[in-house]
């Protein structure tokens, strides 16, 4: 895209702004600058070859990146360093030749190039580049940060998928925040995203659910001593509550019913209530799904049998001792797996193969599952099974999520799931603000364990990172409101037309961070790491607070005041969009 040149004070500013907004929509300034850097350096080499300063040779791969220290330039390239062998001369000499042969372009987004150390080429971006970043954020508003790098690829993101046999626990809480923000990052990066919840409403866990409910129901009637509770039954208080509800409706009408009839009646009563409870809890947590997929439909439709038949056709199964086995060892597995037990009941793994085959049959070209780290052993066998059934296992990506450790006053908070004292999502949200929960669970990459500090999560000061970011947004709103009361409002034509006045270290650092927003979103989408968004907004808030401490807005000459108002508005947009992606409130007052 390069620079957009315009006379800011022209009568047709509105027409210009409309065109600029269209041009800036889905544009990534930082990636654009990197691409322009690569093109310019390649052209400089071509010029040097034509001039006889460098021999003709194929350029090796080189990197253009943002240096850690802004005094070393806005972008840096290692082209000269990696070309020493190619051109047969010292890197610094190559760098000097490249810089000397850079094209002279008055419309370039660069204002200077320097050579550092043994041959790094550091480039400094022009005032117009920084001005266009501010303008882009202001003009595109709620869409700033969106790109089309995903090219509309259909992606299925499945996350949480908690068993409906009990309430959601702390791991589900992290998975909900992580999966939802990952899906949002993918959507902002231009992917066609479907959020999906897989309801395990069939199989052994539902059988166990029914037996647990039946035991609790009979204990209400006959007493706890008279009815033995299944050794592997679900111990939670929620089981007792559902049994009590069922008893309140039916009394002892099922006291002498056959076990299968009693268990079936209890499942039919309790399971839909639990599923509805999951939906309501997740909605409270600001997680909304496009698809709620029932495992039971795979059994009812014959999809599991179809999957097994396809594996059989491809020679990937065998029968032994009355059971149907999958040749997992032929597809990277450590041992072969049972698909259908000797009693004719398919295993969970068979249903899982059919379910993932169904995802691709629905037109998704990429399936992303968010799983707990304890499922790591299932990754290779699931990918291998997709290869075995004729699908590409590489189209399935698994995000493994580490566990959460609750702490209070530096000490772990321990609760046992087996004794019915596990902390649930509902428990957590009764103790900490929803914004803190969503934000804290996305502060570390999925593969890192999280220490969730209950004390910090309720603080209303700068020590709490979500409060710190929200306060930066509210502070900008306060600045704009206070100025408005004095009759001073943002004049876009004047503000955009004077962004070259934004020269201080704090102003430039803030603009660089605003420019990085689309790149960070795309990076979060590619690396499946939504924590990049939380880190981004924390850094943006930090840089704004530094700008606020160093640069006045009120009381400055009008041209500088308007330029700084443009910067405040651009920062406000990036902060709001980042928090919105995280499904965190964006307050205007605090």
C-alpha cells in the first residue's frame, strides 16, 4: 500500500476519509512495511548487480523483523549477514553496497537506512507511515486489526466439550476462555470459524451417570446404608440434587422398577437438564457456540458403523476374541485399539473417529480441538486414525492445555473432584469478576500452567492486569470528555494532517504498538496462542500510560493538540478491539 498522500485541509476531506477507510480496511501496516522492505532490499541487490558491485547470484532466505531497541530502527534485516557466502565478501561490505544502491523513491515509507555492527541493515520509517497507522485505526474503528490472511478457510474449533454428567470444573473454565478467544483471533484473521461443543451423551459415562443417579434415588427411599453406591460412580453433590429432584416429581414410584428402567428414566430426566445447565453456564461466561453436536447422533445415524466399514475397506482393522480392533500400530500408534467390544458396543475411540470424519464431511478444511494436557497420548492415535480412514491427519490440530492452580495469599487452594468438592465454573464466577476470569485464563500460552491468583483477580488497582488495561481505555474516554466540556473536540482533518508532529519517543512507541495489532492477531491465529492478545493490550496500556505522563494534550498548540487527540483515539480503538476479542468489558468510566 505504501504512503497515502493527501491534502488534509481540502474541502473534500470526507471523500478522502471514505476512500482511506476502504483502503485501510483489512490492511496490516507492519506486515506491509516488512513486505516493502524485502522488495526494496531485493531491488537494491538487483541495482548493485547491474552496476557490477555484486555478482549475480540467487539470494538466500533472509529475515525482516522489528528490533528490540527502537534506536536500532523500526525494522532490521539480516540480508547482508546471510549473503556473505553467496557474494564472497564480508557482511558489512555487502550491507554498504546494498544501502548505496537502494532505489530513490520520494513516496517510500522509509526515511533512512543505517548499517549496524557486522552488517545488519536498520531502516527507519517515515512520518507518513506513522501518520497512516494513526489514521487507519481511527477510520476503521471496530474493524481495526482485522485482516484476510485466512482467506476464508473453513475452520472448526471444538473446545470445552465437558461431559454433561456433572458441572464444569476449573479446566473447562480455562478451555472456554482459551478456545473462545482463539476462535475470535481466527475470525479476525480472516478465517471462516465455527465454534463447536461435542456433547458426550452416549457411552460408558452416561451408563455410569444412570447407575449413580439410581443409587442416590434408592438411598433417598431406603437409606444410604441399605443401598451400595457404585465404586466408580460419580460422587458429586449434583448427582444427589438431580436424584432428589426426580424423587420430588415421582416419589417412590420407581422404587421397585427394573434397574435398566430406573436408570433410563433418570438419564432421560437429568441429562437434558445438565446439558441445558452447561449452555446457561457457558452463556454466562460469554461463550456462545454455533454447533452443539450430540455424540448420540453418531450412534443413531450409523456413522460409527460407516467409519468402521471404511477402515475395514482400507485394511485397517481386524477381529480378535469377538472384538473389532484398529491397526493403530500401522499408523503411528503404540498399540492397537479396540473399536467394538466383544459385547457389540462401540468404544469411545470409534465414536471419536466417526465424529472427526463428520467434521471434514461438513466441509471444514481444518479442525482444531482444545484438550487438557492429560489427553496428550490421544493426539497421535487420533491423527493416525484420520490417515487410516483416508483423511489427512495433518488437518487436525490439537491444542493441549495445561492445568490451573488456584492460589490465595500465595497458598494453593485445593479441592478434590472425587469428594464432590471440586471448584466449578459457577463457584469461580461467584468469587471473581467475569472479566478477570476471561483475562487471567488467557495470560499464558496454552502449554503453560497457570497460577490463578484469587486475591489479585478481585483487586481494583493497577496491580490487576485487566483493571490496568480497562483503566487505560477509561482514561482516554475521560480525556476526550473533559476536553469536550471545554468545547474542544477532535478535528480529523487537522489531527490526521499534523501527525508528523508526533515525534517524541513515547508517541512513536505507542504508534508502533498500534501498528502491531493486526500482526499480533494473525500471529495468535497461526500459533493457536490467544495469550498474545492479552500481552498486546497490557503493553499497549503501559505505553499509553507512559505517553500520558510525558505528553500533554490539553493546553498544547491546536495542531499538536489535534495530532495527539488522533493518537488518543487510535489507542482507544486498539484497546477496545483487543478487550472485545477477549470478551472483556470496555468501560468508559472507572
